C-alpha cells in the first residue's frame, strides 16, 4: 500500500497477536499497547535529524550525535490515542503532546469534533499523529486537517492497525503525510470496524465495554 510502512518486527507481530485475542484482559491489553507503542515509535522516528555536539566522556572529549531542532509533538486522537502516546513518551519524554478530541458517529461513521489543544508553534515541529485504528480514515483525515489548519507542516501518522479503505481515504486527503502501522488488515465490515482487527481499541484499553 503506497505511503504506508508496516513494522514487521517479530516482537510487534507477537504483541499484536496477543492484543487481538478476545480474552486478553484490560490490564494486559493496556500493557501490550504501551509496549508495542515503543517499538512503533522507534520506527516512526528513525530518520530524525541529528547534530554533532562536543561532550566529555569519563575518558576523553568527543563529538557525538544529539537530536537537532525543536522537540517533537505527539498528537493524540482522543481517547484511544492516549494509549499509544503514554508508551511513546517513555521513549521520548521531552516530546510535547497535542490532543484532538474526536468521536465517531456510529450512524454516519463521520468524526465529531469536541476538543483541540496543541503547542502554539506547530509549524516548527515534527508532529506525529497517533490513533490505534485507521478504519474508515475519517477521524484521521479530520485530525490531520485540524493540525494543518493550526500550522503543522511536517506530519506523520502512526497507528496499530489499518484497513485498506482507511489508507486509501487518508492518502487521497493527505498524500504528504506518511503512515506507519503494525498491520494492514483485510477490510472493514458493515459497521466500519477493521476485520479481523481487535475490536474497539478504546473500549478494550479502558474497560468500558
């Protein structure tokens, strides 16, 4: 699928299988999502720019690489996106966090906005938008549009699962935003859920259903 990078690491595949299982507990699902988010974050940040700085080791002075530029922004599509952001912050604790409040109307399958809060200087930062599921693509498209309207210019989208329909919709709306995912599943069902999928990520993360 053009524009999508699938993280095909054995640990990612293993943890995703455990998350898919219907009898995985809320606590285990939450922990697995936190763990897998670290591995996905590693991939989506692979090409961050670095600069050489002089440091003192216990033995000598040397030039060594450090991240260059302003801190990253992790933009969570509420509420399930927080499950990914929590783990990603373990890897990049200095990152800023934006929140985009969207929920899907189960009748129309369209996103409904209810909250937006982000750093003021988005135009100067890499923004990584996160949501466990890229299903219909409507919420992802809407969130990225809102972030662009707020000034973001350099964006990436990170998800746990993607459906071909959602990837196509997202690529059509935002061809400039690369997608990183753990799996591209078969399809959407008549209710807009990813098949085989893992159910509603938010409900399984927070034990609300």
